[in-house]
C-alpha cells in the first residue's frame, strides 16, 4: 500500500512517499519503506528529492545541528565510519548552510557534480528542524529513525573556560567552517571514503575535519592557529633549539608541573598516549605532535590543545628557541622526558633511558634497597635538579644520619618561609636533601600541592648538584595550621 | 459538625516535569553553564515582553510548577544562581528546578513565537541590505532593552561579562538568544533545550 506523509511548516515542508510492507492488522498504516523524500524550502525554486539515504542523513544532521544551535557546541552530524552525505554549517549573520552530496539527492535539474549548498536563514532552519521533529514524533512513519537526543560527551567540548575565552576559538571555527563549505562547493565530486578519525584530534573535532573527506587537500579547513600548533608548522623544523642543560632541566620540571596541574583526574587514560611537545624559553607550550592513533584519539583529554592554543597566535613563533619533550599520559598521570630525535637534546641518552624506564614517583612508593636503586639510577641525579622520577642514586642507611637530616630539613624550611601557611589545605611534597644539607629536588604529591608550591619556600631553596652525593627523600607536609611536618619518605622503620 | 481539614493525600508531583528525561551520567545538579544559559534566556524573554517577569510566575502556576518554583523570591534566587550575576547566589540548582525553568522558558517562548519570528526575519533583512538595527524599530527596541537588562544585572567585573562590554557584542548575544528561543518554540523544544544544557557534562 502506498502512503504519503506531509509535515508542513511556513518555510519548509517534508513530503514522504512510501510503502507499508507489513500486512498484519494495526501495522498496515505504518510506512516502513521510503520510496521518495521531498524537501521543499521556501525561496528555493525546486525541491530536494532523494531516497532513504538522503532522508536519514538529513534528519540526523538537522537534529544534531539543532542541538548545536541551542548549546553552541559543535555536534558530530554523522556516525563514525559513515560517509558524510548531508551536513549543516553555520554561516554568516543569520545564515546556515545545508550541504548535500549530489549522489544522494537532486534539485530536479541535471547535476553538475558539485555538492548542493542551500543557504538557510534561522527561521527556515528552524522550520526544517520542526518538520523533522514532527516526523520524529510520528510513530507511523519510518519508526526506526529516532532523534537520539543526547548530551555531547566531554571529549568534544573544551574544558571549563569563561564565556569570553570561548569566543575567539568559536569565531575561528565558524570562519573555517565557512571556508570549508566554500571549498566543498568548488571541489569535484569527492570520492567518498571513511572519515579520517585520526584527524578528530584537532580543535573542533568532528565538525570540519572529520566531516569533509576531501578537506585534507584544502588548507582553509583547519583554523590557522591549529595548523601552527600542530605538525605542519615550520616550528618543528626551523626553530632554534635550546641547548643549555640547566635550562632544559628547569623547563622539563615546569612542563611536568603545568601538565599535572591541568591534567584530567588519574584513570582517564587506559592506554599510554605520547606526545612530542615544544616549549619556548619562557616555558610556554608552543606546539605538540602525535604519531599514533591512541594519542590522536585522546588529545582532547590532555591539556595540550588548550596550552598550545594560548600561544598559537604569538608573533614569530618559529624564530623562538624551543626545547622538545615527550609527554606521556597514562593511568598514573603524566610523565615528561626529553624528546629523543637524534638532534641536539641536552640530556645524555642513557639518562633518559633510566628515567623512562622508571615509573613515576607516585608509583615508586615501594621501598627498594638502596643498593638496587643506586645501581639502576646511577645517572639519574644529574637530570633532576628540581624534580625527580626515581630514587636517589645513593642514600643513607644509618638511622641517626637520617634523623639528623630530618631535623636539618625541617629547620631550613621553617627558617626560610616568609610566613606560616595558615588556613589552606595541607600541601605535601617529596623532598630530596643531600648529605651536606642541600635540597636538591622536590615534587608535589598532588595537583593541589603543585598549585600551592609558591606558598612554600621550596622553589628558592633548590640547588642543583651534579655529582653523585648521597641523598635522602622526605615527606614534607605544610599543614593547614602553619606547621611544617617532615618525615622520611619510606618511614622511620625502614632505617631501623 | 463541619470539620475543615487539609486533604489527606499528598498532592501529586507536578506531572509536566516528568516529560523531561534526565540524561544518564549527569551530575545531580545543574552546571554553571546551565544556570547561565537559563537565566540569559529568561533575560531575553524579559526584553521581548515587558511583563515577562510576572509572566514567569504566572506560567509557573499555569503549568503546575508552583511546587518547585515557590514564588517570587524563590524564582529570583534560582535566577541569581547564574554566576555572571552582580549578586550571584552561590547556591545549587537542582535538576528539578532546572527542568521547571526550562519548561517555563519554552512555554513563554511559544507564546512569543510570532514576535520572535518577526524579529529574526527583520534581522535577516537588515543583514541582507547591510542596514543598522535602528532601521527596525521593534528589533532595536528589543536589543536596547536586552542591553540595559544585562548591564543592570550582570557583574561587569567578571571576565566573562567584560567580553560583552560593547553594544555590538551584546547585540550579538541578544540575537543568539533570540535564535535559541526560536528553537525552544518547537514541539520538542523543551526536551532539546534541556538536553543541550548537559553538553560537555557527560563522559
């Protein structure tokens, strides 16, 4: 039985012609097979006609884009691995662009092979959306097509930023979408291939980049600043490298702290994701690269896009000297190591190997015998002027010595603080002190402690040591009542 | 003897609120963004309709939501949970209260459908002819009223409010809110608005 259904709004009507193929009583009125879908839009001379592929792609795109209008966040308009047949982009002022690939629908005339681009005003778009919603509410027509309204997962949305900060990227995004829309219009029929999900790591994920299969060839698809922070930038090839050893070390600490401070809670990364990160002399993140799918997929969970974007439009990006690091996010948090690319990296290779093979300090809680850790990390000490990711090269074992250093460290900290830290939550650090009473490193235990580091005397007390001196690690807590508590990292019993 | 006693059964929970489903995996209170969005949409309604504030209370009764929105002060407190407000109340907004405000927003938007469409069509014509807003009396009236409401009530020291320090930026915001209100007038408008408030809140 043939059935026709119409959903009419002032500026848009949907007319569906189809068949009922289920003869059981009660179901014969249900349109289960679509023969033709016609979409009439006011101001458009001819109507859009297409089959099921067109209609299902249209209702999905319209429904998703309506959510985008309401929330301001770009919604993916196509499921992963599906070709992009119908897509809506924001346009300038009150306009939006409905872009349809010519192989699924036609405007009545002979197709010139280009994508159909229909400019819709806000009111026209709403009427289209309303017609689609009326169709969704009609359980008698193609009941398998449902709106599937769901909030956008966090990974598609940037972290909390004040409204104002979102304006610039949004404007850039809109600009790039317009550019992409125009580019699509100019292109010959794109060969449909699976959307390149590896590219969704860029700033506006599923929107332009994943959705336009051929956009890889067209530069404007990605906003300029994203190109600059990502792989294609001359930043990586042309920039001078920082080769001052001490500076490289302090930049490494700074990057580690910055990433920890901004990272998502532990457990976000089930598989380790590694990134090549470039920072300038001021410690600002200029760019990052990734080489595998896991890293690409998870890039939005890292603070890297945000940190890099803040510096993306800085002038003369490529002329600044940079240092490169490898940042690895895994279940335990983030680890920063010098990047090994065969070029000038200040740390010796074996040092890096030692630090890389070691797990992060939080997981190194298990006491190891000093001899074992000593032999394993004999070179680690010179890479860790302010922070460290391993046990001290050699440590003291005598209870009395450890006790003496304990009180010495406490005295140093109490004498050097500007004022007792009162009122804030307790902040804990792992602090390494050498036999002669020099503080050689510290590491915040948690992000809160990292944030409070400036309220402690630790940063100005650290001195770098290059020789292998015996050191002991202590747990230092600046309590909320202004008391400094010091105890050996592995507990007193370890030394008895 | 005639005895006056209150009804023994509890009044049933407002039915209308159940038409909105809470998406899975969301926190059990409304986010900062949700509180901001709702308040701004209501602000736009006030700019469209002089009696908007009264209409909010009236429609809350009409929809049977006065159990959730308990009067003028409660409505004011809820709207003041918008962090951009000058006298922002750092109080949470429960999902139920959020739903009630979404329903009121969409109810009022639907009443204003004709006006909203006229203003958006007017904006489109001005845009096509590259004319300023002053050429459309009703639109410039709405924009002026929105700007003055916004400036009177939002905390100008907050960075997110500073972003709207110029007339142009506020006009853009007002038009953006007008478009959102148009989408609220649809048959699934309330559901769509409600779900959109959780964008980026689920993992």
